[in-house]
C-alpha cells in the first residue's frame, strides 16, 4: 500500500513538473515569436542605414529606411542593369511602380517631367506598359507649353513611342551650337542619343559631321588633362570612348584610376573626393563611367546597392544629411545591444555621446546616454567624472515644490538616484531624507500618490510609479498592498496606457516584490506593436514606416522585465 502511495505521488509530481515546464516553454515561445531572426535583422539593418556617418549619431527617425523613392529606385535599378543584376524582389518593385503610376495620374505629390521619365524608364526595364499612355503624353505636351522643350521632354516622348519625339529631338539638335567645352561634348552625346533613338540615322542629322569633329577635338583636349577633370567630366569622356569606339588603353586606365578617388568606404561613390558618404545617384553615374571604360565594379559597391533595396520594393532614400541628437543615439545604441548586435563606427559614436553627456542637464537623459556609453565600453570612473557635476548641479537647483507644476521632475529624481547608485556618486543624506519625506507626503488613502498634484488618472498613476521607484532607490523598502492594488487597477487593457508607463509599472511592481499578472496579454499587446520589417511602434503597427529605436527599446526592456529572454 505504501509503495502504491509513493508511486502515485511520484506520478503527480511528474505531471506537475511537466505542466510547469510546458507553461514556461509556452511563455518563452511567445516572446521568442515576437523577436524573430528576420525581424531582428531588419531592425539592425535599418538602424545601420539611419546612422549619421560623420558623428555616428542617430536622430530617432528611421521611417526613411523603408519607404521606397521613385528617384532612388530609378538610379538603383539602372545601376543594377549596368551590372547585369536583377532587383532582389522584382514583383514588389513592380507593385511600387504601379502605385507611383496611380499617384502620377491623380496628381498626388505634384508630379514632374522627371517623375514621368523615371516611371517610363523603369517600365521599360521591367517590360511594363503604362495604363494610360495618353495621360503621360498630354502631361508632357502641357509642360512644354509652359516652358522650353528639354532633353527630358524628348526622352519621355521617345519612351512613349510618340510621333512628336522626332520633332522635339530635332528642334533641340538645331539649337546646339559648337563650342570648345566639355558641356558641349555632353550635350552632343545627349542630343545624338535622342536623334538616333527617335529614328534618325547619322546621315539625316544636319551638320552632323562638323559637330562630331568639334566633339572629338574637345575630347582630345580634355584627355590631355585628365587629372584635373571632375566627377561628371570623367563620365562624359568615358561615354565618348564607349560610343565612338576610341582605342586608348592609357586614357581608359587613367579614367578608371581617377573615378576611384570618388569612392567611399562603404562602396558607394560621391561627387566629391574624400567624402565619407556617397549617394545612389552618384554611384549610378560612377558605375556608368566604369562600365564605359570597361572596368570592374567592386563587390562592396554591389553590397552598398543591395543595402538600399527596401522590403517594400524599389530603393530607399537616405537623406543627404542626418542631424543626430543624443537621445536618439543613446536609444539606438541600447536597442542594438539588446539585440546582441554591434554598434557601427563605435569609436565615433562614443566620442559623440561623451561630448553630449558632459553638457546634459536632465537626469533622465543623462541616464540614457550613460547607459549607452556603458554599453560602448566607457569605464565607470570616466563616466562618474563627467556625470557627477551634472547631477550635483541638478540637486543644487532643484526646488521640490516645482513638482506640483511638473510631475516629471519625479522621473528625473528617480534616474538621478539610479545613475548615482550605479556610478557610486555620493548624495547628501539630508537631501535624501528631504526627498523621502516629500514623496511620502504625496501618498493618498487609496494607495496611490499625487492627488494633491492632479486628479487625472494617468498623471496620478505616473506620480505613483515614480514615487514607489524613488522610495525604493532611497532604500526605504516601500511595500504596500493598497499601492499594488491601485497600480493594477489602473491597467488600461493589456498595458498600462502606453509603453513607457507599462515599463515603469513593471519596474515599480518588481521593486515591491509584487506579482505581475497577465504576462501573456502584455506580450500579445507588444506583438501588435511590432512592425513586420523591424522596430516596435508606440501604437499597434498599421503602417510599415511606424516604429523607432525608443519604442523598440521600451518593448524589448518590457520583455526583459517579464523574464522573456
């Protein structure tokens, strides 16, 4: 009988253990499904793209790293074509082009002749046809009435197979005047292209022999001073070599050597020598130059092009200038570290943040920059030297009565205490006692804090959370079931109002040793805020460009606080 009882107990214990293991596995699986490898890769890739190459900083905006641009798609696709490569996702690029076509017809974004040219050129590359050829032609004709005919007008009409293409092309040719300049050489090549594409033969082109002779003279003169030519001049010479079948190995090599001086560390090309960052249009023209000169394009240039292909099709637009800020930079660094990724240009980022933290005044921002610098390997002693004067200055200038006008000062006090504790910064005991008394005086009968400051529920919740965190950072050992009940009763759906407040809630409950209920619901709410191609957003993600490093850090830290790893 005794053996049967023991056997039964062992079976029950085994079942309990299995249930426990299964439950833990299920909870962890939920979190694991939120941050999938593909999502992590997109987040990291887009953060890399959003970094300022000069300062190493970020400004928090990553929307441009996913939205395709017609201009950049044109240059990206044309460059891939020169390299005999195809876009990663042709079908999505076609979908993007159709969307741009609809925008063109509707007049959205104020389309220009350039837009028409880019669209029709890309349609040709993808073997697509415009759905309303007449609308394009009418647009070009209307634009020509407002301004003089241009190369783009003629080129677009050629792409439309318009009968007007020959007339406009010839008109432009007859306007060309021979002169000894590289600008003339470029115009000669451009206009000759129009005439040939619109159906003329060289014999039908008026004054062609004389124009060609002048062009060759200009080419020969420029070839003797290749070292002094600029980026676009090199393209003009290389094109002439290609189209005229010039056999000059020395010149060809000189052009290839010269164009490499415009190459940037990431494989892109800039229009100026020695630049740290290139652009997709100048990369296109550089690859064109190299192709004309029968050179080789490096694998790093191909990698650069591939990095600009967006998940929505087409190519994205990286701004020419990214103006960083320390907060965006700090949270970008922390997000990368939470995703176990390296920080690109780490030394530059470190130097930027070290400069910024030395002049920061708000403890909440100091904390963010301090955390990022800690992740970047800066020693505590170095950080303490920089941070201590800033925190002491905050204490000296703080008037606690101002909390009644600005309750976020409590948040700054909390972060001041956290940073001071971690860096070993000593704080005056009398000041700590004063803060303790002040915070305790904010407590209300229902367990919450702050009714003297505001009756608004969300503000009272924030004040309560900051108060609990401050008291426990001060070593008060605050525990109160009524406060726990007050906090839990203020839950707004699965979360506590927002990602920031939810994070502070979890920090506060953890500091009181209180249980967090409904972890699965929180995880599911976070999943709704996960954008498919990287990042979390503050609200459920409905558009691909939503999300950024700060809400992503908050979501990842919430998962950490929920013990999802």
